[in-house]
């Protein structure tokens, strides 16, 4: 898969504070790429640098397939913060102003309103919109000019469950139409539901990056117990497909992808250990995220 963006060793300081500490990763073309991390991890700073709003203190980035930064910016729609729409003006009139500021996209207004499902409310004043509708109008403004890439900073922040669902469905719809979307979020659930690739930041450091299914692998957690707990722990510690997570009254272990509970039980029996407790529990993505960022 071709990449649309290459980031190499991006660094940013605010005085003595290192907001970004040598961040590097690539964004595949056509992906929904999540930049995930707790508040204060450097997500917004990174997006600001990529959009030329902020200057880095080192490193580089390159939007591929574009001859220069000006050409790239014309093909990128962005939402770093909620635009300052005029509350008393209609949705359509606000987009007219946005298009004039951009210098392009005035012919796209009706189409982007339809994309974000606000066409029927195009003549309603902005102040009458719900938070979810306001956010969808902001995304409509980002879509003016038919960009190839959409960059969103916390697009569901502050929304109720209905608003979150609306934005999620919109992102998935745009992705199906071939748009590359880069979105920053501190919400693991949102990234897991809409993104196919992810980079996880913590305190300005890139912890890991890759396909969501690999990075946020929700492995099965197995609880096992036996009368001779010491012998069980010794055996499991030497089984190459087992990884002990904790050792309380029962062992909590993770099995490698190729392994099974049946294999574990058989190996215990062959070594004279009879399991008197075995439970399969799904490991939550939240647990995985906490392990990655701790």
C-alpha cells in the first residue's frame, strides 16, 4: 500500500518541555489513521506541525505525490478546532464565508452539506444546531475544495452518544469513498471502531504504530489453577507459547496466536499436573492500551 505521508524524527520543544521526542511513522493512502494517546501526549502539536500551523524544532515530514507544501495544503481538509461560525447566520452562508477564506470550494457547498446530512437544514441558523450538527458543519467546511486527505483533531470531543455515532458514520462513509483520514483522539473505543492504522503517543514519545488489529490485539486471557500451584507456575514459565501476566490464587496467562487451551491442558497432563481451574476471559482493549502506555 502506498503512503501519503512520511514523518521522520519530528521534535518540538516549548521551552524546557519536550512536546514531541523524535516521532516517526508513515500513513498509508486510503487509510483511516488514528493518532491515539492520553491528553498531553503531543497529538495536537503533531497535527499542527503537519498542517504548517506550528514549526518543529527538528525532523521532517513529506506529503507524498505533491510537488510542494502549498500544493499539498490545497489537497488537505482540516479541523484542528471548531471553526468560528457566525451563530446568527445559516449553515450555507457560513460555508460561503469559509469557501471565500479558503479561496476555493464555493461550488461544493450543496454537495458537502449533503455529505454531512445537513442539506435539509442549510438555511437554519448555526445557533439552532446541536453539538453534533455543529461538528458535522465543521467537517463540511473542511471538505470544501474536494481534498484528498482529511485531518481531524478530536472530532468527537464533547459530543453525546448520538453525536459520536454521527461523526463515526461520517468518517467511515468518507473512507469508503477513498479519502485518507488522519484523526487524533484520546478515546480508544473510537479509534478501534473507525481506524485501520494507529500510532500511539505518550508524553511526546511514539510508543508503537501499525495496523489496529496488530497494535490493539485483544488476546484471550486464560486463568488456570492446580493443587500444586508451584509446579504449575514452573511448567507454564517454561512453555514457549505462554506468557504469565499475574500470579495470584490462579495464574493469568496469555497464549501465543498458534496455541490453544487444549494444548495447554495436554502439556499439563503430560507433566503430571491436573488443572482444577481453567477459564477463558477476553482481554479488553482498554487493558491492552494501558499496558502499551504505562
